[in-house]
């Protein structure tokens, strides 16, 4: 048995005309003047840095220690494999 569906036809409503917002900001893709770039950049950096949530000193020291330990473990792991491979190459007289 075939199923048929019906759709309701709706009356077309005319679209409302939306006025473009008036802004003084430069258009995307337009190059800003070179004169104000460094000062604008530094002002924006200062604004963004004020939004950063800085960790307490104890948490910072703990995170730093975790990174140092992880780097030491990775360095020893790579060092051991380098020692093994270099000794294997020397045994095979390929190096």
C-alpha cells in the first residue's frame, strides 16, 4: 500500500527589509591603517591579558614539576632506545 503525504500550502509572506547596521568598524578583509597597528595591538593584548585567570603559585610549581618529570622520562626512554639501536648497528658493522 503506497503512502501519500499532503503538504499544506502557505501564503507567501513578503520578507521584511532589514537595514544594514551602521558601524564605524572597518570592513572584514580591509587593511587597517599602518599607523595605529602597534598601539592597537598592545591595547588589545592588555585587554586580553586582563581576562586570563592566572593559577596560584603552588599549582604553577606543581604543573612545572610534572612537565619536567615527563620530559625526563621521555628523554631517558629515547636515550635507551638510541643506545640499543646504536649498539645493534655497531654489531652489524653498518656504522
